């Protein structure tokens, strides 16, 4: 029930036309964040290997 209410509120706030754009930009942001954190972890591994 809570999720249905949340979905309705999001639809009312952003409209159905904006939701695909929001989802796409959210996915890109997550991908960039994941790549950045992976890069940091790789940097730490190379420092400890020396």
C-alpha cells in the first residue's frame, strides 16, 4: 500500500513524460558513481601492491 501511494505521488509530481528521463539520468548517475568507486578501489589495490 505504501509503494502504491509513493508511485502515485511521484506520478503527480513529475508526470508520465518526465519519468523515463528521470530514470535514465538516475541510471547514468549510478553507473558513474559505481565506476568512480571502482576506480578508487583499484587505486588502493595498486598502492598496497608496491
